[in-house]
C-alpha cells in the first residue's frame, strides 16, 4: 500500500511538472470520449422516446392492412393487393376466438365547421364502438357512440380535444350541438380526453364517426385498417395465426398463394429501429475509436520521451532497491491518470454537448451510466494498450547504464 501511495505521488509530481504537455497529450482522449458519450446519450434518449411513442400504438394490438409498415422497396407489389373491407372485419370477429376487440379504422382529411368557425385538414375517422378500449381514447365529456348507432349509420360524432378546443369557447358545452364535417351535419355526443401526439402527429385534431356513416358519405372503396386485440397479451401470437387463417379464407387464397394482406405490430417498427440505431452506434464508435487511437499514439510518444528524460532517475531507483514491477507500475499509473482525467473531461463535455443538442434541436438525450462506463472502459483500454510498451521499456533499463546516462 505504501508503494502504491508513493507511486501515485511520484506520478502526480511528474505530470504536474509538465502540465501543458500532459494537457495536450489528453486532447485525443478527450475528443474520443466526448464523441462516444454524446452519441450514446443521444441514442439512449432517442430509444426511450421512440419506445414510449411505440407503446402508445398498443403493445398487444395487431394491425391488419393492405400495406406492411416496413416495405423494403416493394410498394409496387403491395399496391396491387385488394383493399381491406368490412368483409374482413366480420370474418375476424366471427372466426377468431382469441379476439377480444376488432376495430375497423378508415380516415380522410377534411374541413370542420361550427357556426362561423372553420378548421382545415382535420382527420375524420370512421370506426366502431370498440375504439376506446383498443386505443385508450375515452370521453372526457359525454360518451362514445354505441353499436346501435354504428349499425344504423347515425350521424353522431365524438370530437378530439384539439377540435373541441378550437371550435368552441372555453367552458362551452358542445354536447348535442351540430357541426359540419365536409358539408355533412353530425351531432356531437362526446369529447375525448387530451391525448397528445405520436411521432409529432397530433391525436387530438380528429373527429370520430361510426364507420357505416363514414362509408355512406365517403364510399366503401377506401381501404380499411383493422385493429385486433386479444383477451390477454399471451394470446397475441395465437391471435395472429387465427387472423391469417380467417383472412386467407375470406379472401379465397389457395395454399400456394402468398398472403395479399399484412399483419403489423409495434414490435416490427421497434425491431427495425433497433437495427438502425445499432448500425449508427457501430459507425460512431468506429469514428470515436480513431480519435482514441490518435490520442493513444500521442500518449505512447510522450511516455517514451518521459522514459528517456528520466533514465537517470530510473537508474537511481533501481540502484536503491526498486524492482522491475515497481517501475512498470509507476509508469502505468501515470498513463492511467492521463487517460482517466481525459475520460472525466470528455464525459463532462459529452453529457453537456448532448444536453445542448437536445435543448436546441428535437433530438432527445439521456444521461446513462452505460455511456460513462463505456467511456471509462475505452480510456482504460487505451492507457493499458499504449502505455505498456513505454512502461516495459522503463522497467527493463539496466541500472548501471541508466546511471551513466546524460
């Protein structure tokens, strides 16, 4: 323990004697660690944000659509598929015992009017009575439309919070009042709770109407997306199999024909996102590693100069009993101190830079222990890799020759 304390004292004295040289030597380490910390912090922040956004899509919901969410450049193939219709919705309801809720969704963008007030580019969505259970969209005022209102094509609607907030005065009761949606009069029976946005798209600027009402006025040729939720999350894979069978039957596909529909889930998007961030992370680590390599070469060069400058000192220490391991440890400690100081400065700059980028751009960031630990591992590895040769050269000096060195 005494020798370790003495080695630390000696290393501190040696480095403080050449402060400017030590600072310049650590610059490569600082730049490399700053880059690593910044990139890891931004990627972690992005992961947390995107995962949270995906969770709002419904972690245990299947989305049946004409198009897959990840196409890999085959849109020309998917465009030829038949549209999803209410026939498929009914087939899933009747033939999938694991399906707790089946929700058709069809939408368009149009204008909404109330008196002299008009809103442009509002999403009008046709759906059924199970929409709240699957999407967590419950009324704050009034109620959602019933199965009877859906089946009888009633001209009723439920407003998103944003539409209500922009059409009506604060505190005004909208229930029972009539608005015009693309020229069609519908009666307000409810207002949804404020839901915020997903991937930058507001979920509050919408008007929901019964799907049969939507199709009565907009036509039945518009493609439908079907949300299917199982009774419990463990049944999701079973539900997917049941849905595939039901759809193949109703669309009269032969055994040798491929599916002409897609079943999507938020896991598909999440896995694609993870693949993308892994590739980005690998590229950034490679760039950071180049900075650390340059810094390591600088450290090796400076330590070799230090060994040459202190040859006589090493000879004296060996002459009074210092062993090879003592000299080796002393120089390794000096290298580690240089790299750890560089790591500390780089981590501070990296977290600060990530926070600054997050403040001035939409990119989120997160301070993670993983980023700091990764920086420490990288800097220590550089210290040991590039410091072992100078330290070994110092430890192997012949004490007689070292004492005669001028």
